[in-house]
C-alpha cells in the first residue's frame, strides 16, 4: 500500500465542478461583498502602515504623482521613431564624431576662453 499521500492525490483524476455550482458560488460572493465592505478592506490595509509613517508616505506618494504628471518625457516618442529609422553608424563615423567632440571640448576648455579667475 502506498503511504505517500501526495502521489496518491496526484494519481487521482479530478472532475470539474458543474457550472451551476460555480454560478451559485459567484452569485453568493457578489451579494456578500458590497462596496462599503471594499472601503473597509482598504482601511484595514492602511492600518498595517504605522501611524507616524502615514502622513510622510502620503506626502511622498503625492509628490511622486505630481512629478509623474508634470514632467515631460525625456525623449519624445516622435524622436525615438525618427532615430529608429536612421541607418546604424559605421565605426568610421563614430570615430569622426568622437574626434569632433574632443576638438570642441578642447576649444571650450582652453585657458584663453576662461578669462581672469578672481581671488578667493
């Protein structure tokens, strides 16, 4: 006799419950969960947050929401679509671009462009 209950249960074939049973259970569940009960569930969930942290957390969430709503995208979608249509750069183009950037940086960082540094 097999004493391993897990393998015994896995070997059994389970029938699906009849659709009438599922409908009855769903109707019963929907009747017993009114909207006011959902409100209390949210309040119960908030009760897990310690009282001294509730106000700072709410402020942080509000601030994060404000920045999310008011900050524009870093790169607009139209620009990303345009970049996707460009052919990839060759290594020669990348090197030429890098040399141009280095030349411009040297020009900007040259001491003659800085002027006189005041004493502290």
